[in-house]
């Protein structure tokens, strides 16, 4: 049986009005049929991803989604599982030397996926992925989109045990923009440069969605690796907020200290990935 690594998710929920008319009707019917809960949907999505990893074609009519109702308005986050699997496979292969890549992901598997992905991009240029995934940790740039007060934490012996942050797109974009400006002082000088690039990519991704969208950070499978005390003490958002604030004041030393606290908090989980 294939094992799916524990992962965190950054999701964008767009208002129903942001979708083309044909898709709006389909999502309305989907919501009326009773979509899965967030927890059940996450498990179902992981199962779908295993199938998607070996399937050479895409049928967007079969896509599922997470649905939220806020103030009487419907917001939709399509899973786009097949597209995400293909993109991840191609990105993974691109990071490896050819001989190593061929051993893990032979071209006979990735080439059909690349052709199909290009076909769908040509047919639907507006097609976009509403979900970002990271296994074994939460990427530090994700934290800067949120405020500590936006956290929803459920602990204890319950199936709904979770750690979730939710905010509006306008606030997320504003925070990302401030961070992009603040980290400009790090460009070309320190080992934090990859994080700088990650913030820019994140800001551009957010810019592709409807301005009235909602943004959600879900620890999902990572909560199974952290006990209740660790979840309550997790101050990653606070530390990233402090790092950005310090940069804006010109205190690079304090910013690096705060950023390092986040990295140290997640290193034990990353070590599990190396050992697995």
C-alpha cells in the first residue's frame, strides 16, 4: 500500500461569481449534493492523488472541491488534484540530475503528463490551481499571510483535531506586499534568499485570484505529528510577523532570530522525512 506523507495545505476559496457560468452551475449542484467535510475531504483527496499519480488523462468534470458558506455567499476551492500531481512530478524531476530523475520518475511517465498539462493550459489559459501543498512542514512564507488572532485550534481526542488559519484575500495580499518590501534588504546577501523568492512567488499566486476570495492555512496531517501542547505553543505566525516588523524597522538581527525560531520549530518534523 502506498503511504502518503503528512502535509499542510494553503488553499484559496473563490466566490462562486469568480467562476465561468458553466462551472458555477456545476459547483452549485456539487454543493447541493453535500460535499465532504474538511477532514473527510482531505482523506479523500489524498486517496485521489494516489490514483492521479498514474493516470495519464484529465477530466475536470470529475473534480471535487471544498465549499464554504460565509454570510450567505458560497466560496469554492477546487482540488485540481490531477493538475497538482502532474505539476509536482514535473517540478520534482526538474530538481534532480537526469540519471537520478530517470530512476524515480522515468520520462515514459512524465512526458504524457507534460503533454496533457500543456494541452489543458492551451485550452483553458485561466485554469489555475487553488491549493498549495507541503509535506512534513509549513513553509515559512505561508505564515506571513495571517494574524495570530485568525487561528482556529481544536485539540483533544477528537476526529476534528485541527489547526487552521483563515483570512480574507485583501488582508493576505496586503501582508504579502509588506513582506516583499521588507525582505528587500536581504536580497543577494544572506542564506535567507530562498525565502525571499518564495514570498514573491506567493504574492504572485495570490494575485491570480478574485479579490473577494478567502485564504486558508490547514495543518491537516501535520497535527498527527504534534501533541496538543506543541500545537498550543506553536507561535510560527507570531514569529514571522515579528520578523517582518523587525525588517521594516531595519533590525535585520532581530528578524533573523525570529525567522530562525520558525525553522528550528519545524526541523524535527523535517528530520522524520529524512528518516522515513
